[in-house]
């Protein structure tokens, strides 16, 4: 049996590892330090970026459904009924849509700013900046998972203490 934190961190760890490999091959596609290694393998940086990008899409969905969604649902267990309902609704409705729209907004905004300085800007030319944003978002994800882990176990302990107080010893006499 794995701890809650382990299950919650498997998804961002996997996304971080495959994302780093994807961005390395995109950023250094024109040569650089990794070119001799890639040439020795008989491949190209673009091919490897496509492989790792595809692997990230497949693995991130698999790990998300297998681990992250389970730990997300587990985090509601120690809450009272009102918080369970409202918290789950907020996380499911707002969380998913907000994340996707924010990502799209960042891409659009960076392209617009890029066009002000160069009409030839592309998503590929902005890859280094996207990698920085990607890294910051994942660091925030790690910190949030650690923080939620502490809160989760603290709430479980509080619930155990309340249950222990609620147990009434039978009166003998």
C-alpha cells in the first residue's frame, strides 16, 4: 500500500521527467551538447522530441487516472459532508477548465508579446520560455501536494480524536 503523498506525486514526477526530455530535444534541436549522442543513436532531436512528447501524453493520462484521480478523491474523505460536496464541485468544475484555459492563455499571450518584437516568432522559438513556465508550474504542484499531504493527515488525526471523544463508556453500577 502506498501513502497518499506517493500517489499524488507520481503524476507530476512522470510529467516532469518526460517533459524535461521533450524540452531538451526541442530546445537543442539545432545541435548543441546532445547532438553527438543523438547522431550516434542514428536519430534526430525532432524524432526524439516527438517520441517523448507522445510518451508524455500517454503516460500522463494513464498515471493521472490510476493514481492522481484516486488521491484527489481520497482527499475529500476526512471532510464533513458540506465541504465534500462544495470542494469536489469546485475542484472538478473550476479546476480542470481553469487549468486548460490558463495554459492556452499563456501560449496566446506569449505569442502576442513575441509578435511585438519579431514577426517570425513561433511556439518552437518560445520553447525555452515554455520550459521555464512548465518547471515553475510543476514545482508549485510538488509544493501543493506536500502541503495537502500534511493537511490530509492532520485532518484524519483530528477526526480520530473526535471519534475517540464521542465514544461513551457504558455506565456500570
